[in-house]
C-alpha cells in the first residue's frame, strides 16, 4: 500500500519536471520577434557656434623616426582666422630639417665570453656568497668582488649575478 501512495505522488512530480524542461528547450529554440536595430529617442545634440582660440602649444622637436635625422625646427605662422568649421581653418606649419644630419657615434660592442650562472653558495655563519659560473664551458667558483678571466663579480643574489667585463656591466639569470 505504501508503494501505491508514493507512485501517485511521484508520477505527477516527474511529469511536471519533464514538462518544464521540454518547455524551456522549445522556448529557447523558437524564434522571437526581436527588432533588428535599437532606436534611441531623438536627442538634440549640443552645438555651439562660439569657438575659443587654441591655447595648446605642441612640442614637436623630437627625432623623425622615418628619416633618422635630428629634431625638426618648426616655423609656425599664426592662422588668419579661426572659424567654427575645422575643415576651413587654416594654419601654416612648416617643418625645416637641419641641413647637417647628426650621426650618432658608433657604439663599441664588447664581445663577452659565454657565461652561464649555475648557482650560489652561501656560508651560514660568515654570510660570504660564492657564485658558480660556467665561463666558456669551464666551471668557476668566484666570490663577490673577485675576478676570474677578466670577469669581476659585482653582486650575487639567488636568481642572478651582476658581472663586469672590460668596463661593461651585465646581469645573468639562472
């Protein structure tokens, strides 16, 4: 008798749940009449007939990235009138490039030996740090402010080491 009572309660609940699931699927698949464009109410745009003179002065004395020459000298002539239409506004800006281009001095490239930072050893009591470096394939143990093969160790941290070779400084990561 218990099973029949449960059957009469659970059967309508199952039918109701499946009915809701099927209804939601059909409703989602079915096309609805949705307008293609969203129309906003007409708003009057704020248009001003008065114009203020331009008070911004641009600094355009930077290097031309395409020509590679130095900064351009700008000669600006004030515009005869300022109108409310930007297309009608006239201003004469002429860029005059310097007649002698400045050539940067060639940078001396120092050929570093192949250096790989392998790790660091630190003494617990005296706090002395020693870097483990591979220079041209050979392993070296070098303390801070010490040199090996013209390479001076400037500073040692856990993930990188600062080195100096012939006056040039570089950092090498592990």
